[in-house]
C-alpha cells in the first residue's frame, strides 16, 4: 500500500508543487504525494509548471491548495520545504512524522533557478523519502 506524503510550503505555487510532481513521477510505486500551502495563493507558478511539463512530470490535477483542504486527511509523513512553513505548520491530528528540508524559493528569479531547485529536490528529498517510506 502506498504511503501518503504531504509537501508543505507557504504559497503552494512552486517548491511544494515541484516536489509533489517529482515524488509522484519517480517514487509513485510506493508514495502518493500531495502538496499544500499554509498561505496558498491559489495559482501555480508558470515557470515551475512549464519546467514540470518540459520534463514530463506535470499532471492537470496539480493545483495550489490551502491547508484546510488537506488538514483532516491521514498522512504517513509531512515534509516542510520552506522555513516559514516549518514555523507555521499546523498540528495534523493524523500525521505520524514531520521532517523539514528547506529549498530556496526560485520565484521571481531567473528561469535557471527553477531548474536548480527542481534538481536539488530530486537529489536531496527523494533519497530521504525513499529510505524513510519505500
């Protein structure tokens, strides 16, 4: 049975969406990832979406979600990917464990920064999740 993971950041428009897509694409045989934001703005960063589409990781179901839409779901693991989300992460009644790994926000930076962030997520977060859950 797949493990449920929530990737949490502030806006749920870039880093957490990229992590959600990467995890589902690369570790989808053992992990089902979702993402959310503590202050989700409801839009996906167009540069992040374009990069995920280019790499073949994008699914139309990916969208920016507020924390309230997922707070009552059971998760095996919560991953905060920015310091603000770590500091403001609500208590999930059904979560077993929370881990934190921070990635710089590429928003409003050069397009290359999105690729750097995506590559870092793949290099640093995916092995951690694979070891923890697969």
